[in-house]
C-alpha cells in the first residue's frame, strides 16, 4: 500500500472511533426512551448502524495494523510492470490509450485509473514489459492490451 492510500483509511478509522461510534450510541439511547424495543424501528436501525460501524472499525484496524507502506520514490523496476508502476496501454481492438497506476486493493479507484494488482487487469499486467500484450479475462468478456510504457514515479 502507498502512504497516499493509507492516509484515508486512517482518517476513516479515526472518524468512526471518535465521532460515528458516539453518535450511534446516542441514537440508541434516544430510541430506548421511546418505549417498547420490540416494535421500535429507530432502535433497530440504530443497532444495525452500530453493528456496521463496529465491523468497519475492526476491518480498518486490521488493515492499518498490517499495512506494508511502500515508498514509491524508491521504486525503480526498469520496464517490468509491478506494484507502483504507471502503465500506459493501448486497447488492441480500438487503439485507445489509457494509463493505469497499479496499487493495493484498498486504494484502487477505477475513476482515477488506480487499478488493484489483484484485479483481473492488474494480474494480467504484472510482469509484462513494454511491447508485451496482456490478455484480460473479465466478467464482461476478454480484452487485450498492448503495454506501451512502464514508468515509476
């Protein structure tokens, strides 16, 4: 994981532990004051929200504690695609070019062209060099990309 990818996870964890957790406890207390809990929709909704928050806190604590932060400025992989690489590819069928950045699964964001190394595209690109073709098998069908450029920040 990159330091850039770890920061929002730590921020979310802090928000959940210091704000959201206490807000939902207050909601549960207010809902209890409304009487019969068996038919109290507000109470059940607040308890469900509390369950989600606590589960997310556990998940984020695990991810943050096990995170192996990679300093991208120290990476240099030549022309071989791996974690941290910026890869420019061309769709073999349409010649459309696009640049992807290979990151860990928790920081992947296809809208920002950040692709997880564990995704079908990421797995197809890993180990390729400039000029290679990457065959991607995805739920929408197969695609082929030619690796045009591999760069590390």
